[in-house]
C-alpha cells in the first residue's frame, strides 16, 4: 500500500518497458518491510538533465540508470565513485539527503557472479571479448579488485581508436597490472591468451538474437577444467559459447547471474541490505534457467 510517507526510486533510460527492475526491487522492499516503491521512467538522453532535476525535487532515494543515459547523468551528480571516473559511465544514483552520489555496479555484479562460482579475481588472468560499455565496466572493477592481467580482444572497427584510448587510460591508472588490446581477428593470439587465462568473458552481443547461433570462439580446444567461461548475454541463458564450454569441461557462469548481482549491489547502496539473489532468480527467472 502506498502511503503519505512512501519514498520513490526508479529506472531512468529508454526503452524500459520490458525491464524486470521494478518487480525485483518492489519484491525486496515488501520483503524487507520498507515503505519504498520503484517505477520505470522512459528517459531520453536529451531529457537527462531535466530528469535529474526532477529526481532532486521529488527527493527520490535512488535510481538505476540504463542506456542512453549512463554517460549523460554524470555532469549533474555531486560525487561519483572511482569506478565511474575510470569507466565514464554511471548506472546507480543514491540520494543522501540531497547529495547525489553516482556508482557503476555492472562490474561489481560481474565480480560477485564469479565469486558465486568460487572464483576470486585477485591475481587472475582474464580474457574479454569486446571493448564496449559492459567490457569497460568489467575491466575497471577487476583491476580495482586486483586482477593481474586483462587481455581485451575487439574487432578493428570504427570504435578501435576509442578502445585504445580507454585501455591506455586504465593502464596508466593501474601501472602494476597489465591490460592490453588485441585484434579479435587474430585467432591464433586469442587462443594463446585464453589458454593462459583463468577466466574468459564474452562482453559483446554475439550469442543473443539475431546471433543466437554464433560464438566468437571457433576452436573449442581452448576450453577445459582450468577455465571459467562467462557471458554477459542473458537471453538465451545458455549461449552457444557457454554450451560449448560446458561440453568441453569448463565451468560456466551465465549472464543472468551478472544481471541480478549488479541489481543486488545497487540495492545494497540504497538500503544497506543484501538482496536474496537465489530467491529472486527462482521467483522471477525460473522459466529462463
């Protein structure tokens, strides 16, 4: 029941009508007996400034930010985390008595998903396919958490120069760790790096429609028991990459885990409480698993 003291939270971005965030957060607020409600707001990049003004006026407790607003919100916040500064993106805003703080929990969700599969990222070697927003958030967080080496493979497309700039910025910020960018078309080098890695992650859209039957890894001999293979794609839950890796003996971590854990990290920022991740997955995503 909504009361005169109910506090508002929400999702800003576009499109948002298919988002599961309202259902997940409202489920948690009810479970925790918190008088808060969460709604989805269709906000364009051009409307971001006005949306943050409204956020302040309405004294909203928090908001999750999705595309196309992840970069656009940053200038209107009072403080941002080191991960936001390094990645250039924000997906969570917390209102602490009128002081707006920005965070990025995508990378945290990734690391928490690895931890749920017994993988401690410290001193580990990671190979990441893709150099976009999701990949950058992952790179930042694993570097903050002490990964020894990151190998990023991306197509030499129109975004290559931007990817180079991002990688160099991170290398300058973490001089005692190694992060490198390579051409995805160099399959021989890719196989070499995977064979020396502890984790392989697909951070591209390959594996989801209309590329559901495609994997960026052609030679499945790179898989094996030593390797944890993860995917940021969560529809389908088990992508072609994950299916091939599992068949070859690798442990796998699907993208649904990362999705829920990044939401759990945001919920922790809002409430200080731990989202019941397994319960959320069973309640809302049972048919997807």
